[in-house]
C-alpha cells in the first residue's frame, strides 16, 4: 500500500489489529457463556471498529476505509453467493428431499450397523446438496436418530453419523457458506476448490465407515413403529435428487455458484410443483400485510452471516490499511520458515478459533484474508490448497466439541426424541456424543497427515495452474 493511502494510528501499525482483537474477545466471551450467537459477534466487530475510530489520526480516512472493506470484492462475492445458495437450499428442503431420503433408507430394511451407514451417507448427501450442516442435524436427529435406535443402532454412533454427515456436506458442498468463504478469501473458484477437496473428504469418509462397521450396532430394539415414521416419509421426495445433482455438477463444472444455484432453484421449482411437493403459494405469499414463503425465508436465513462478513472484512481492511498485515507477516517469518510450517500455522489458528467460537465461517473469513492469503502467496501455495486447509480444519472441532452449537442442537433434538419414544431412545449429552463424531476426527487426522507428508500439496505454476512442486 502506498504511503499516501496508509492509515496511521496512535500507537503505530499494531493498533490496526484492535478491531479484530475486540471482535475475538467478544466472540470468545459469548462462547464461554455458551451463547455463540452470530448477533453477538456483530456487536464485537462493531465495537472494535468504533473504539479504534478514536485512535485513528485521520478519522475521515478511517471512515472511508471501513466502507472500502465492506465494498471489497472478497466481501461481496460470498454475500452474493450466500443469498442465491440460501434460496436454493430453502426450496430443496421444503420440497421433500429429506422425506424421500428417509423413505428410501427405511424401505431397504436396514437395521443396526447398516442403518448407521445409510444414515451417514444420507446425511452427507443431503448436506452436500443443500449446503447446510445444521439443517442436516435437525432433519437427522428428529427422524433418523429415533428410527435407527429402534432398529438396533448404537445411539452415540448413530448421532455421530448424523452430525458427521452434516460436517461432510458443510465442508464439501459448493453452496456451503464455508466453501464459499474459503474459496472467496483465497481468490479461488468454487468448482476447482471442491474438486481438489474430494480426496480429503473421501478418505475421511472411508475411515468413518470402517469405524461404523466396527461399532455401529449394539442396540436392543429390533422393530420400529412404522405408523410413527410414516408421516416423515414421501418417496416422491427422492425426485428432488435430480435438481440437487444438477446443481452440484454445474457448480463444479462452471465454478460459479450464482450460475449453478439459479439453474438449481428454477429446476427444483419446475419439478416440485408438478409433483405436488411444493406450491406457488408456499414459495411466496402475502398475508396480513406481510410477505412470506420459502423464497423469502431463503434470503432471510442468510442475513446474519452476510452482516457479520461485512463487519469482519472491514476489521481486516482496517488492519491492512494500517500496516498491520506487514507486522503480522514479519512476526510470522521469525517462526514460520517452511511451507509445512505455514500450512500448520493456518490449520492451527483456524482450529483454535473455531473450537472457541463453535462456528466455522467467521474463523475462515478472519484467518483467510488476514493471514492465509498473504503468507500463502509469499510461499506460492496454491489458493485451492489454502482454501482446503481453512475449510477442512474449520469443519472439525466446530462440530465435535461438547460446547459447540452443533452438539447442543443435537442434544436438544435427542431429548425431544426421548420424550416422544421413551427410555428406549436415550437423551444423549454433548459429552457422550463428542468422541463419536467420527468423520470430524477422521478429517482432522487426514489434514494433519496431509500437512506433515505434503499429500495433496500444490503450488502456483504457470498461468496459475496447480503444480506439485515449484521449478528451481
């Protein structure tokens, strides 16, 4: 950054980190109080920006820097993608895909360990199609969890399969907020990132399935009351796999989420309405002077994370404008001197932040733009590799530690299932479930192995093509 554009602070360049530090402090504070809410993080980032305002020597330039951060392409790309992806996911969920998957799993006659395998694969499929880990947990723990327990599955491993399947899709789905964040923060296309990420996800999934085969059975009940589950089943819902598959294919092929989700949303509506899975009145309506419907909810569901992204990226831009990024890299150079060390430091920082917050998109945005991108570019680590390190590590501990929203949500749903079905379906605690979120722990091992051995590591070659090694 040229000198005329440099933002000066009382206290020097390190002061430019203050918005980010205040945001982190508030995020950690509300997480310790077991309230890791995105709205609370709004307050943290806003407080950081406003307090640091008084330490800027040129307050007009500071205000302009805040706006520049929100207008930056890195901020706008994920926000635009989230809005379109949110609408697509909302249409897909409301059109019976979950009910179709449940019907298929039940009618193959799966019991015990086989049911757990089907549950993991179904949860992973739904999460990858819809891009929602939490939506997958809600659907799976509400229906597949009690059904699986009554069919002889091990309760904790069954719950772990549902949560792990959600994490799989959150990590891999082209329409997932973490995929969009990790790709956008590194200046990479979503399609290329997803294709390069498959090796890690598939390896972790194979490890997961092996452990499920070893421990997946063990329940005591062999018959599930069909009349109880029948209302959650609809074989026609399986037809929604068509728009889901089309969207995933286009996202990978074209590398453009807006392109893919626009087509996916239109195809979903064109299939769902004729088959009676959805209706125009459900998609959009006006009632009592207010608008509502699936399309409205799809956009509204993305508002919180969009606002947080704008605020966090303003904090990051303030840090860059004030020269804080240079200070950070100078400090990192004293300890991080190899490519493996750079990758390990990225993974460690994201792991710590996601573990503390219990969320994954904010750490990806924060570490991705302020640390992983500049340091990764210096060592010529390819954007795909950097995005994969960010996303994979962010989708592990955020789903597998007892205080995280994912397991607190699973606990609440397990308690509801126990209240409905009685003592045969246990009300699990987060502590019971945490060790058995097998996919997340397996993915953490896979990424650690990848960093140590260099497996999957790519560098920036000619024309920005990924290469295995740099030319001498």
